[in-house]
C-alpha cells in the first residue's frame, strides 16, 4: 500500500517529498506507456491558481499538452479533497491523456456534430479512467 502523501497547501513550491514521489512515478510510467520522449512538467497548484490554470476547482488534476513539441504539464490541485484518494490512478490517468491526445484531436476535428463530439469526449474520458485503474492494479507502485 502506498503511504499517504502529505501536501503542504500553504507552500506549494516547497513540497519535495510529494513532488519526488510523483516525479518518480511519472518517470516509471512514461517508459511503460512509451512516452519517454515527452517532456513532462509537474505542477502542484492551489487556491486562485486552480481556477486560472485548470478551469475549475473540481479537478483533481489536469494535463495540458503541446503535441508538436511533445511537451505536457500535469497540474495537480493539492487543495482538492480527493487528492490522496488514489494518487497513482490520477497520475496514470493524466499520462493516458498524453497517449490519447492525437486521437482526441482527430475526433474533435473529424466530427462536426456537437452531440457526437461530446459523446466521444465522454467515452474517451471513461476509457482513460478504466485503463488507468487497470494499469494501476497490475503495476502501479513506484519501482525501487
């Protein structure tokens, strides 16, 4: 069992233990998901930054990608009440958004009907969450 990570909400820039654990986990899963050629930045955000960077305080995490440069930023809302419920699944989920980003762009550009686009977005999100949970069950812990 993974120990609970203590996030220091009042000082998001100085949280080395939680940051190092998450960074090691991301590094492991980049290799497994074959996205090690991506430059992935990790940010812990809170308070007013939540609305500006993530669009809503309801997100536990969010992944922004720049597909042409193979750059991504995973923002984790350290004030969210569920941040520690399943940190491994959350991180794998955000990494899966990188894996699926080209497919997402294709469907958004190829489908004109807004209802169909929304149905595709929902199904993709459900699929990513299902895969993240499954991957976590078969090998979520950080390798020593």
